[in-house]
C-alpha cells in the first residue's frame, strides 16, 4: 500500500532505510502496516543480504510515528501478533537505528524502544498516552520501558500520559543522542550508521 517503504540509503556502506509513510495521519501505524514491517524485515534477510545497518524513520519532519491508527478496529487487544513483531525487531540480527523527528507516541514509541539505538531531533516529543485514551497499555511495552529507563521513570510516563521532550528523554536514557535540527539529525544518523557498518558483520550479529 506504500505505507511502509524500503530503500538503500547508502549502497557502498550497506545501509538500508525503512520509512513509515503515512504523513496524512502523522505516520500513525495500523495493524496492516505492522504486518508490512514484519514482511519487510524478512525480505531484508533474504533479498538484501549485504545490508549491515537499518534505519527506521517517519516521512517528513513532523512525526516519526504518532502511535496506533485509532480509526482502525484493533479488536479486543488480546492478540499477540503485534507484540511478537516488536520482539522480532528487538532480536533482529542486523543493528537497527530509529531516526526520530517530531511525535514519537504510543505505538510509535513502542516501535522505537524495540530497536537498538534511538537518535532524535530537538523537536521530538515522547509519550505513552494510554491512560488519557482510556485503553490498557500492552504489557510488553510496559516491560520494555521499565527495562530501558527504570521503574520510577517508567511509572511517571505511564501514569501521567504526559509528553516529555527530547532532552528529558535523553536524560532518562530513553534515547542516545539529541541533534539540534533535522539536517544535523540526518548527518549524525548517517555517520553513525556508516561507523557501525565498517565493523565486522559477524561480530555485530553476535
């Protein structure tokens, strides 16, 4: 459907890019888009075996991913398919980086938390607004957030549903670096991906 895109960002450095391409909905992610992402990850291992680093980003500068597509019927929330795709991201044998501009909310933050490295622009904001929407937060998201930033900071984010800035996210260890603007974010992430890609592929996978 064109909502999850893949391209080779830097062929000599073996860097691939996955783009969430739903800007009309601030890159909200639907179940079908999660499935498309899962298929694309499989494709990378089969058809693009020279790829050494993957970058996931959102189309445009406004939003990395604003969360689940709320116009879609998600069912009763018991289905483990989407949590299993998040596990697949976390266990993927190639390093994955999230390049985060703007909104990184709910399911978008869940996606970002399950890749290896998260780099954000200073305009990025982060939240898990489940309590404001009156829906339960999936257990795998709660567990991952606690694992990354600790129980107390996780509870502040989960219990309030409030957004935190890129600087706050960095101070909590949720992201690894903050860039001043979109252009510096592009340069920093590409340079970091190039640095990683020069290392031994088998060592990276191990």
